[in-house]
C-alpha cells in the first residue's frame, strides 16, 4: 500500500491505496465522486477527464499514486457557491448532452480548452474536444455549448 | 376583466431539458454508481478463440485466492439458469448464459468469478485455466450457408438460422410465392441495375458500457436488479422467468442510462448470471463491462449483405426490385436478432411506387458476436440498398439523382399506401422533402461548385438520399413484448403532477417533452410536473424505448392518461364551482368557468378537494390518478432527404465530409431542440457508418477491432456543421401527430455519403463502393494501376 | 481493465532513479506520463513488478536553448512542446509534431522521453528526432551516454537503451526549414505513415537534408535515398517532388493491418515525404522572407 495525499475539489484527501489503483477508481470508489465516468480502456473516450493541476487528463490512464501531491478538479467541483460554471450553463442552454455519460469529461476538457483559448474558433473547439467521444449528440450542440460559454466571458 | 395566459404553450417550444442539472454536475446515478453493503463483484472469463470445445476448466487456483467468494463454470451456471429466452418466433439454438461445452465466438463467457472487488475478480480470472479443442471458425456468411467450414449448431444445417423468408409482390400469407409479376417487370425492363452490396457490421458503442447490480433479498424472497437497459419491464419479465420468480417478486430499475442505440434492448447473459448468483449466494453482486469487453459481449448491428436488382425503363421509371438479403447474425439468436433483418424486408419498397418487389431474407450463423438492434435496425440497410440502386440507375441513365427519384415517388394523395412488402405508410409528401432539401442545400449551386473544384483537379462529389422509416413500434401484433405503452398521471394532493411512463429514456429527454405536454394539457407550470420512469416498482407497466416509439406511443399513452384525469378533475372542479364541467378552462394553474376568471379555483384547491371530497360528488371516486395503455393501430413512417458533399484526397484516398443537409419530417414536434439533437446524433452514426466504423474479424474469427484503438468512433473533428431543415406531415396514427425521430438520422446519411464518394470518383469509372469508405479502398479506385 | 499488482516508488533525483532501477534488477519500469505504459498494463500486455515514477525529478522537464542547441528534457509533456514559444520560433517542426500526438488530454500527460523509450512503431516523435539528427542523452549506473537518433531505434519497441538507463534529454541543432506530415490512423490517431523532413538551406540550394519515417516499418528509420537525392539540389518543388519519389523504395519490411495494407503504406511513404518536404520548403521560403510566428496560442490568462 502507498499513502497518497491529493487535493480534490479543494479538500485534501489522504488515503492508503494499492499502487495499481487507477485514479478514476480512487475518485469514484474511495471518494464516491461518481461524476467522473469510465467509457473505455485505451485512453480514447475521455469520459474520465478531470483537471490535474489545472490541465485536463484522463484519470483512467493514471495511477492514484502518480497524482500524489496534486490538485484535482472533478465535475463535482466545478460549480461554485451553488452557481453553475459557465460551461455547465452552456451545456444546459444549448442541449449539449443527451445521455449525459460523456458530459462530465467533455465539460472538463472544455474547461482546459477555454483556459488556453478563451475565444476559440469552431475548429479549435472541435480539436479541443477531439479526446472526448460523444455517441449521442453528433457534437454540434456541444460545440454550441462551448461557444455559449466562451461568449459569456 | 379577462386574464391573458401567463403560461406560454410549451409544446413545440425549444424548452431546455429538465434532466440536465444532475447530469452536468456529476450528480446522476448510473449503474456503476450503485453500491450496496456487502456487494460482491463479478468478472467473466471469456473465450479467446472463436470456436472450440471446452475440454476442461480448472478454477481451483482462482477459487483459493484471497477475496474470491466463488467461481462458477458454465455447467454450474446451467444448474441455476435455463437457456436464455429470445423474443422472436424463430426457432433458435439453446443458448446458455455461460458456455457449457462449446464456445462459439470470441468473448463467449466460460466462467464467472465472484470476488470482493473488481481488482481481485480480474486477478482470479487470470488464474482460471481453460483447455479448448479448437474447431474451425465460421466467418464468411456465404460460405457458412454451404455449411463451410463447419456447422456451428448441429440442429441448424448449413448454419441457416432462418433459411428463407420471402416477401413482396405475389407472396401470400402462407408464404406461397408467385413470381409472375416480378418476372414480368424484369422482362419489360429497358435497363437492369445489379449490384452486390455490403452493409457492414457495426459496434453500437454507447459511451456507458453495460452493467448490472442484482440484489436478491433472502428474507423477502424478492429481487431488485439495476441494469443499464432500455426496457426495465422486459428485463423484469425475463429475470423473473429465468429465476423462477413471479414478476411481482422482481423489481427492475434502469437508473441513468448512458446511451443504448438499440444495444441495451437485449437482456444479456450478465443480467441473468448476476441475478442467479445473487439469489444463490444471497449477496448483492455487481458487474460492469469494460470497453474491450463491450466489443465482444454487447450485440453488434447491421451486417447484411444485399444482392440488388433494379428493373427500369430508360426514362427512369422503376418497374421492379429484387432484393436478396443475407444477414450474418453471429453465433446465437439474442432477444430480437432474428427479427431485425425482417425490417429490411419490410422497408424494401422505400419511398417509391415499385410495381413489383421480390425480397428474400436468409439469416446465417457465424462464429461472431450476435447481432441485434442498432439504431435504425434493419431500416438503414433497406434504405442503403434501394437508394444506392437508384443512384446507379441515375448514373446509368445519366439522370440527376433527384430526377430519377422524383419520377418514382409515392404521391401524397396515395396515403395510406400499402407497399408491396406489406407496410401501410401512414402519411407522406416525399417530393416536398426532396424539394426542401434541394433548395436548402442549393443543389444546382453545389453542382457548379463541384464542377469548378473538379476543374482544379479536386475530387469532389455530391450525394442525395431519400428515406422512409418505420417508427412508433407497435402494434402488439408486431411485437412479442406487446406494442403498446403505458402512462399514468396523478394529480397529487398539492396540485402538482406526477406521471409515469413505461418509455424508459436513456438520453431522449422524455422528462422534458412529456412534461411539456402535460403542462400544456393542464395549464400548469412545467415545474409542477415530474415524470417518473425506469423503476418497475414505480412505473406499473411498460414496454420500453426503442424503434423511435417514445413520443408516438409513450407520449400518446401519457396524453390519454392525462385526458382521463383531466375529465375527472373537471368534475370535481365543477362541483366546487357549481358549474358545468364543459364550461371549465384549465389555464395558468387554475380552473375557471369560461368567461368568469374571478371564479377560478387553484389547481391545489381542486386537488385537495378530490382527496378529501366532502361531499363526494355523485358518481365519483376520490382521488385523481388515471392510467392508459395506448395501442397504436399502425406504425408511423417518418421520411426525409439527406444531401452531402465530400472531397477525397487524391493522394491518400482520405474522405472529408464538407457538407450535410438533412430534411426530416417526423410529423408534429414537441421540442424542436431535442429533435435536432436526435437528428444530429443519428446523422453522426450514419456518417460514421459511411466513413470510419467497421467491425472486422480475421479469418480465424478473432475480432480485429476490439478497442477504440482500432474501431474508429467519430470525433468532433470528423464532422462539418450539419444543416437541418424540417417539414411537417402529421401522422393520423396518434392524436399527437408525432411520428418519432430517434433513428431517422442514420437512414439517409449513410447512402448519401457513399453516393457522394461514388460521384467524386465517377471519373474513374466507379459505380458503387462498398461500406465503409476506408481511405485505402478509395485510393485503390483512384490509383487502380497501382493496386 | 485492471493491471497486475506492482510496487511503486517515486524517484527524487536522476541518481536516485538510476539507483532504484539498478536495484530492481530488471524488474522495474520507469513511469513518467504513463500514457504508453498504463494502457498496456491495463490490458496485462505489460506486467512490471515495480514502477519507478520519474515525473517529479527536478530538471527532467523543460525546453531551453544552450549554445545554439535545443535541449528538451525527457519529462517534458507533449503539450509543453507543442506550445513552446522557443520551439515555435526556432524549430517549429517539433512543436507541430507534438501537437499531432493523441489528443489534448494525452498531450498534457505524455512525455517525449516516454514516447522515445517505448518506441511504438507508429509513434510520431521518432520521425522528428531522426530528421533533426538529435542526440539522445541517457544516464545509467555507468554514467552518461549519448546515442544518435539514427542509432537509437533498433526494432519493434526496441531501442538502444540498457534496462537501467534513463533518457534525460534530447538535444539538437534547431532547423526552421523542417516539417512533419502524417497520415492518421482514424481510430487511434497514431501514424499509419509519418514523415519528418529537415532541410539545411543555403543560397537557394539544399545543402543537406534529413528525413525520418515512422509508421511504415517495425521502427522509425531515416530515408537516406531521399536525403541523398536532395543534397545539392535547388530548393524547388520539382526537386522535392523528384526526391520524394524515391522514398521508401528500399524498405524491406512494411507493416500491414486492417487500416492499411503493405501496398498502401508503401505508396503513402513518398506522398507524405513530399508533403513533409513541401512543408519544409515553405518554411525555408518563409525564413528568408522574415520569420513568422504561428501555431496554437500560448496559454495566457487562466480562463476560470
């Protein structure tokens, strides 16, 4: 077992973990933060995307021990003081989701996209979410949702 | 003084979804989020060969591992569970949830580990040793039909799951076939188009893999099962049956479901096994599918081979169509496997007046993952075969693809129209859809753009496809589950509305659309309406969500239940207001006498009275809760036209979709925002079929596309912005006039993209390109000499 | 998808990492971003008994220029390479290549050293380090060792590294007139064929050229016939086209899979060689016309 100390959504969590415990399982099963999902096993689908030290990453391709000492933001930590994050608002306004399973990862990927490129073109948006699969929406309303959020700045 | 309505009508409005707050904040509960005290985890050891006899399974090392509760082999599971049921009338091989003596596809389960957590379960599976005697793998369906290289199920000679189903002109109810009309059509033909076409195998790939939690409570003798399913009531029926329980003793819950696309209709081995093991061990158990597991363990879609012959006159008039279908259904019949390709037969008439149609269907077992419903389920295949043939006819006659179609359309005054294959199209105006699409796309301008690009040496092409869908699945004569849907509407004591629907959604937004309808029906704020679904303990009855039926069938059932309760509520209100119920209006959260708004009683007041009715109005029972089963008289037949423009890289063969215009007529729309989302998603899957998706098996039956590293799922960068346009031809089949729209996007998009590729490469003499448009395939056409 | 159990240790310094690696006696693997290794471990295609985490070793990541050469720390993630202002200015081909690896999330974690050490036959970086004639600096128990990129890639997933060595940095003389062109495998986004080309240009002529190829064979390799054909040629599309025609002719083993047959891959080698050379030519021309800054926007103020 290894001891980790990880700040998740602003709160430091200490735990003893098996080294092979994937970060996504640490978040979902030990912290019960089940908003982060698992959709594949090859780092393609992006459903497990969280922010690690401010950058989007696929939490299924990381062991929890690797994240020791990091700051992690999950979908549950995005809204502040009961107010939705502009991307959450954008996804709601623009019908950027259907089944919702890819949505948390998609939103977290978009957070990094807009951090890096606050006024993205449509092409930049599409490239910025190229690491996230959505099977429901055909992506168009997701693009609209991110544009909505970008426009609110 | 008259009050103007303060509550806007919601039906037809772009109301944002009520489901979303929980989903965008990570607060929804999918099946993997369900945790119960003492829960054990399952892992399925699966066959890594396509076909073989199990000589021996040694699970002793696995059983001895710390944290392992039990290991069950196929033979042990067979003591708990009978063969898995199917939902079609076709005879089927006995299918054990876990293989007992023979494995028949890569991924066929051979043993199940029950362990403390998923890590230990996975470790233990590695410690199980299975010794196989390999058997030849049956992979090519056309060889399989000759019994080569072997027969998979001895009781099905030549691997014929369904030997031959004839359909079309001159086929009587007993299946007797008279070919004179079709022979005459082909004898009179001035031109005949003949083509073998492949509608390839696809993986549905809901982003949430499947999963199940089963909890048999020994003390109560009852089972609760959470499963990522499109139809909890059907799940309940079968789980009860296989576990020897009554349906009253099983509660099935579809929690939040992360997409289905048809693949979560089937009741799977893992559902049965989880329930049986929970019952045997008396502990809750959970199984969650890995993605690579999903590629072998969740049903595939499509995989139909079509031999198409189209007879026509030189002016483009179609005289006859022959369609010989061979469906590669994989190793077993699942719930609806055998029935899906029959929908291809049913829709072979497409949007055209075809005087004679002969369609036949053969279904073949191979050593592959079984097929079942995948978005469109049989109809995209029919559309593809017929539309590709119409394009080839246009090409042969040097006609515009729009013109050849226009010449053959069923006309608006001909509805209801009975097709040669027995469908009764409810309503339609195909030429209007075509014209709308041509105008919206700027067809003539696009042709000029294409020609200008070609003059520069670019390979640009245009494609067009019509489609007609069969949706709103019912009536009961067509579905072994029953073709109705159930709805119940309750006005609670505080005047708020609880409604239940058997149409259990997984992304379709029924919580919003159904609430829009009820809010309008009762004149109350949508915030006062809650739609419950997905739990058989809450929702009394249901069939489920598939076949684009939620709105047309489920929505109608709720509308009917709402109508019943409204009638009753009006009688209570009439008693309170001392008015005649026919004079009452429901609006703005109040019930008033028409023309006397001051008289109004609030919804809550009337509701409270209905539950404490003193005095009870004569002829009324207390309470406000009514239910309805809606049995549609017929299916609905939405239709449309899709147009695409693509460019192919001359050097590499890589196709790029430049434009996609879709005109879809789904009848009346409840929520255009949600409808657009449904169409976008369907288009993406249809385009995915054309451009990037294909399940590929090796000659040895190994799956070569077993992960997202090799099975390409479309990304955001693969698509242009889709351009949607509508027209509205309501259906007479239900009072809402809504036809359904869940699958439509997949129908026209695939053939129109292939047509555009053929057009782009027409300079190389190509008439047809089989799916999917792999760059190498296109490159070989361009660089024929080098291939 | 659950890996087999392993021991885990975090290295605090390069020497610590080397010592730990040596002590493991070949049982341990290094992990930095883990984006090559972790997926393999999840499929149990790799079952190391121990992992030594080198991600936090000070100085192992970063991009700098020193005495006219660019040094990229092995632990530098693809995103940082892709968005490096220094590389965009001095040697944009490296940034371009990094920007084409995987997807944004992968680029936030995956590292240069990890990609090179793993040596996936379809990885992007190997082509570009070959074209830049980069030196790969390794450290092991016996001290430092420098391997030329052209000697580094040996075979499928096999490089010139001892089990107890670590890639510390990649160093090269920057070349502006260089470009990378790639045919994406549409599922994985790896390269079916990827070609990086770098031109040394003087007085309108190609003094020398280096061309690296990935994706086609068991390991990345230089296309020496193309390099030779270009040497001394005028800097023209015609000369480039003629040289590109020779690309891949001598390849003995060419990969084949469901995404691309051997024929097709062979045919794509000259196509992407030409595209890479054309890109390099454009940059050569632009260099003389005045340097341009291009590429993804660098990260500015945080958005949230």
